[in-house]
C-alpha cells in the first residue's frame, strides 16, 4: 500500500510539472537544488569538504559559490528526467560533440564503451541512443512501481537499463558482442582500483576499463555541460588509447588512473558542473574542521 501511494503521488507530481512551461520547470529545479544545499547539512559539509580538498587555493566564498551552482545544476539534471521524452527530441536542447568518434567505432561492429561522468544534465548523453542502443546499469528501486516506470520509460528511448546483480558483468558482455554501446558511470567512489584523484587516495570503479581491455573494444570518456539557457552539450572524447602489456590487473589499474586524470582536467575546467555532494574520498568522518565553515 505504501509503495502504491508513493507512486500515485509521483504520478500526480509528474502531471503537475508537465503543465507548466519548460523554462518554469527548470526554475523550480534550481529552487529545489538550492533548498537541498541549504537543508541537507551532511551533504553540504561533504560538498564543501570535497571542494576544499580538490581546490585548496580557493577561499570559502569561492567554494560556496561553486557548491550552490552545482546543486542547482543537479536539481535540473534530476527533475528534467521527468520530461526527457520531449527534451531529448528537441535537437536544439542537446548539441553533440564527438559524435563522429563514436560513429566510427560503431561502424567497426564491435560496440563501444562510454566511461560517463556525473556532470551537467548527465542523462542527456542518452541522445546518442536515438541512433544506437545504449545499455547502462542502475540499482533497483525499492518501490517496484517506480522501478518499473523508470525501466519502461528508458526502453522508449532505446535504452536498456540493467539492475545491479551478480549477472551484470555477463549481461554487459552479451550486449557488447551485439554491437551496442555500454555506458557506465566511472567517476564516483565504488569497488575497484586504488587511485589518486586531485592528489588524494581513493577508489575508482574499473568496469568500463575492464570491459574495454578484455574485449578489445573502443573506450571513450563522456560528459555533459548544461548552459544557462538550459540547453546542453554532450561530449564524447576521442578514443582512449589503452595500455595493454598483457598483465590484465596492472593494465586495468594504470588505465583507470589515466582515466581519472582526464576527468580531473575536465572538472577543473567546469567545477560547478560536477556532482560534489557524493562522498568521493570518504571524508565525512574526518572533516570536523569543515563543519565550522558550514
């Protein structure tokens, strides 16, 4: 009963949000993002702590400005998924940079892998699914009705949404062998390889690199930048030349570290676009001094 009620409220909110003009929806999203920044203290502490670690040369006011803008963009990214069926269909909303790189790889018939970053209107990268089937992975939602809705809405956009399980790796390989695109978020903390990120030790997911190395498939870095007018640009890098010495474990670690360095440069150029509220370095318990700055 609880899940049905939650889903009913979700459907009502969805109908209401679609009534208002798109520009107003994005204004609401910015407001929700700002409120989240002010009200969710733990995440605000983590955000400012992460920014201080990554950009120690900045003062507090500079970091706060980036943090707030990051939350506004995050609000836009999450809320706009509610009307992605129309947002993505409008070619003016999403400009594709590097589409030719991906197209050349797909013409080889081996599929391709995108190491995706949590940046900008991140799911707008799914614009590429208009031409190629995209397979990605997500955690199963607790609410079965919401989980079914998300899965089916993605299928309408030519996207296969796999749920994390022990079979996920095997499923990804099967889809890859069918000449599909595999898109995996690769910038947040997860089980994987120990790396340096902005000079600090952390862990980075290895899925994208491992699949590319094991199957000799082209790997690309993908990210998104949302603009003040709520349009965005989806970027696909040139194919990443992976180091392959034959020592699979060492090669995975080396290539993941190189991938992380590439991400650092992009984040440094567009710091307000990245999702800083994730506890990327597991620092929350260690940053008592940051709490005094919030």
